[in-house]
């Protein structure tokens, strides 16, 4: 299945998951492992949910109370995704595609823990977004400059067997769902070790 067909299918699956679990955002906030903030904070990028995306705001409030410095994405006129510092109660601008974003005057942020929306992910951390590549390019820039831990915020139904991956795609490190966490970077490491063992035994 190509990415366009998969996006259509996953939009439907995500909408069904959202309808089945109206308390998902609060449940997910309760299940979030706070050790991730300790290790990969303190600057946390969230997002403002649109359509049936799982709303990260209860989790963002919990992280802010624990000392996180929040920021939100903004799609600049150039098409580049930046992160801008933001706190609850501060105004947001209505922007193209129905997005609510910080103003161009808000200070630039350099998040180290990035909560990411998506349509689907797989066990190796491949992420299916909306086809614009905004998060991949922004994560690549962050990772070139230092550490950046990408954590998907998703319904469990959004984990599928395989997401088609391309060379420019940036992998997720973790996923948190209303039923618990998926440590994607550990699963990638285990796969690499298994493949290395296979090569050793066949040579």
C-alpha cells in the first residue's frame, strides 16, 4: 500500500479510535513516564491538536507543572517548521490549514523532547505524517545541533506493522498511548543487534 492510500486508511482508523475513547488525552497524561522529562527535558515541544489527533494538552499541563518549558510549532511563511516558546493562557494565531500557532514575535525554542502528532507509526519508529515533511526536516535540524528525543502521541490503533520509510524520514524514539509506552529506540537497537548476530553467524 502506498503512503497516500495508507494515509486515507489511517485517518479513518484514528477517527474511530478517538470516538471510542473520549478520555484518551487524560489517560495518556496519567500513563506518560515522567523519567522522559527528567532525561530529555526540560524544553518540551507540544502541539495544538486538529481533527482527530490525540490532544496532548493534559500531558503538556502535567509536564509544565513538573518544570518543563513549553513550545509549539509554527509553520513560517517560508514553509519551514520552527518551534516558538509558549505557555498556557498565551494567545495563538489562526493560521492556514486550521492550525493554531504562536505569533512570529514569540521567541524561538530549541526543544529536546518533542511530542509529535501522526497518522501511524511502526515498531521501528517509522512515522507516517501528512506528507509535507515539516517534522522530518525540523527534527533533522534539531538532531544536527544536539539531542532531540521524538515521542509520538497516539492511539494504540495507530501502531501498524510497517510504515513505508524513505531516507529523509526521521525516526521516532518513543511512543506513548492511552494503554502505555512503546520504547521504539530500544526495539531498533534489538533489531540491529539481531541482524549483526545473523551476519556474524553466516560469515
